[in-house]
């Protein structure tokens, strides 16, 4: 299956800035951050937390976009493994200065607005600003906040950095030159890897396979049923950097072309397991605005540019953000082992804490998210200590249909209330068939206390969790019966949370 049969290539090919790299004999778990600092001696990219939280290690990755140009995205170099660079361009703060020595507009703006003091966070901020600039610049405070939420600064304060974002946004890229640069890079990358065999590394430290089709992936996973599937690495990366695990072998699904599509029909959105949150966002937002907003609040821009909905499901976490919403919507997942596929309602996938309905050698191929039927209200609320870049304490998601004042359909799913994301069946029963009024709301809240016995941990006490979950039902009630009542921050206020 691997190199012995000649079905794979064993060198990692990518562009570091404009320079071609072809790496052999690399420990597949080496992080991009370690590679840059220890092997390339490029120390501009910093290590703050080594777990995707602080943004000091932010780099920009570019990939051919399939139409002759390049797509760019920020990622956290501390939790990405070097082989995932194959076929991509890696840009760091060292690559921004022009050949004549002039600072890039985003660097110049940081200087002019005094956006840097000790400077430790600065390269990470500069790379997030560079991404904004690549995307055409930004003046809107909310959008700038969103782009910078994954970068932490302990000294300067965010005001000058946000000012720098605005200032740099006004210095537009020269379109013709920039487009030409991008198409040249895309052509070089394509020439480097297209028509070559997929990457496989068999290193003393561990093996790594990067199939390019789901058929290849299925065959590899059957051959290596104990392999760790690697998607965006926003969980798996931390197993290596924080838990010091050795993973052998790793099967990377980020190069599997047929897992990277988002398909939208009249009734559903189907998301391939290799689709990042950033790419899934718009389609999920069209399913229901609150699902889009949930996805927008996952981690940071860098995390959403790498992490996948498939990974959020497969990791089985009781506090993953998408599962409760997808369960309330009635989503299904397609699991595949070899040539056999099965469709499982998402709510049945989560058996108990740490145990999912997934066999060895079986992977999540796609997620099928039905669009709500006409008249079905869908609401989802994430409660966390911080608004951005924080893991959920409690998440409630509700699908409610009321006809002539009576509830005809109600699905309520919660995260953070049990060992798995779970429906609140007693609560649902207390509501269905009843008038949608305060009496029913009270009954639903009392029933919720029968559905769950939440635990206390560092994020919240069990009493807090229950009270918040019950209050989320009140919020649902208000939003569905008195839409004129302001329950959410909007516009300018939302930009300042
Ligand atoms: C800083 C930070 C902030 C975060 N914030 C949030 C947040 O706000 N909300 C939230 O829900 N999560 C958050 N996370 C957790 C993480 O981003 C998500 O769980 C993410 O969806 C994982 O997806 P991934 O593609 O990165 O998965 P990976 O890390 O690649 O994999 C996760 C797990 O799923 C398995 N897996 C992945 N894909 C498949 C597949 N197709 N088939 C079978 N198994 C598979 C892997 O083997 C592994 O066990 C955060 C993480 C970090 C580091
Ligand atoms: S070092 Fe903190 S996000 Fe990477
Ligand atoms: S300038 Fe010191 S951490 Fe931001």
C-alpha cells in the first residue's frame, strides 16, 4: 500500500515564500512552528502557548484555488504538522518586506500607529493583518475584531492595532500585479505536485499518509485501522504539543479532493469531512442564521481556517459547538469503511462520553444538514466566559414549530449538560402539543431538570449550567413570541464585546 509498492511519493514539496522546498526524512509530527524556528532559523514566528490560543505563531498558507489563482488563510503554525504543507505556499513575517527593503503596508501601519511595544505578539498580528489586506482590506470594526480575535497582546492594547488594520486596509493591493503574482505562484505549486503520487512518509518516528481520493483514504484506513485521522489538527495538534503523544500512523484527509466539497440542494447542505469551518460558514448560515453565528464564534479565524465540522463531530466532545445545533436540525452523517457506507442520525452517533458509533477503520465522510421546513424557527445560543476564542460552558439549540398557537414540533439539544451532546427528550415532551405560553415554558424548564444532571468543572458549576440551560428556554420563548424585544447585541454594540 505504501512506498514499497511505489504508490506514494516521500518528499514534502512546498514554497517557503518564493523558495522551493523538498523535504525528506522529516518526523511527520514536527510542527510548522518548530520547523521554521529550528530548521529554517526563521525566528520571526513566535511560540506563546503552543495550543492555538494566542496567535503569536500565525502564518499564512496559500493554495491554488482551482481557477488559476491562490486562496490564502491564516493558521496557527504551532499545531500544524510539516507534511500538511505539501503543495502549499507558507508565508511568514519574514516574507512581507519588499525586495527593495520597504516595509509592507501592514507593517508600516503598525509602525505609524505604535501598534507594537514588546513586539512578541507583533509578527502574529502582522500576519493576521496581512490576510485582511490580501482579502482586500477592511474598515468595519466588527470584521476587524473578528479577524484579530485569535491574536492576544499583553502590552500595547488593541486600539492602535485596530487603527493599523484600518490604515493598511486603505492601501489597496495593485490588483494587476497581485493577481499576476498569485497566478504565477499557483502555476509553480501545480507544477510541483500535480501528476505526482500522493505523499507518504515512513520515518523512524512514525508514518504519515496523505491520500488524494476518498477511495484511497478508505483503503488506507482499512489497512491501518489504528491510524489517527488528521483533518484540521486543531484537536490532534494539541495531543502532540500538550500531551506529548506519538501518533503512528497518521492519515491526513486535508488533501482528499472529494471530501472538500459543500453541496447545497433545495432540502439540505452536505459538507465533506475535509471542509473547514471558514468554508462551511456561508452555507451553514443559509441553513439557519444561528448556525452561521455559532460557526463564526468557534475559536478564532485561524482555528476556523483549519478545523472542520467533521472533526468537531468525530472527536465526540460533549462541548463541541456544532453537534447540538446539527442534532436539533436533524442532521445525519455518512460513515464509510472500505466500500461500505452507512447513514447515521447524528444524535445516535454519540453513545456515551468518549464512545461513538464508529468502528475501527471507519471515517466520517460527510455531514448532511437538512434545511428547516417552512415555519420552523431555529435558535442556538452559546454560553462561554469570553465571547470570542472560548470553549462552551453550555450550548442550547432549538427547532420549534408553532401552528395556531400550539407547538407541533420541538427538538431541543444541549452541549455541556451531559457526557455527550444530547437531546432533552423530557423537555421536548413537555412542550409538544401544548400552547406556546409561559405555563408551557415553566413545564419545559422543570422537565429539563429531569433530563440532565450536569457536572461542575473549571468552566461552570452544575447549578450554573442548569440555570443557564433553563434560561435559554426563556430566551427562546421571548425570541419566538416577542421578537420586538432586544435579546442580542447588534451592529456597533456587538462589535465592542
Ligand atoms: C484554540 C482553540 C479553540 C477552539 N475553539 C473551539 C470552539 O469554540 N468550539 C468548538 O467546538 N471547538 C473548538 N476547538 C476544538 C476544535 O477546533 C474542534 O473540535 C474542531 O472541529 C476539530 O476539527 P479538526 O478538523 O481540527 O479535527 P482534528 O484535530 O484533525 O481531529 C479531531 C478528532 O476527530 C478525528 N477525525 C477528524 N476528522 C475525521 C473524520 N473525517 N473521520 C473520522 N475521524 C476524524 C481525529 O482523529 C481526532 O480524533 C478549539 C480548539 C482550539 C485549539
Ligand atoms: S503559539 Fe499560541 S497560537 Fe500558536
Ligand atoms: S506588544 Fe507586547 S505582547 Fe503585544
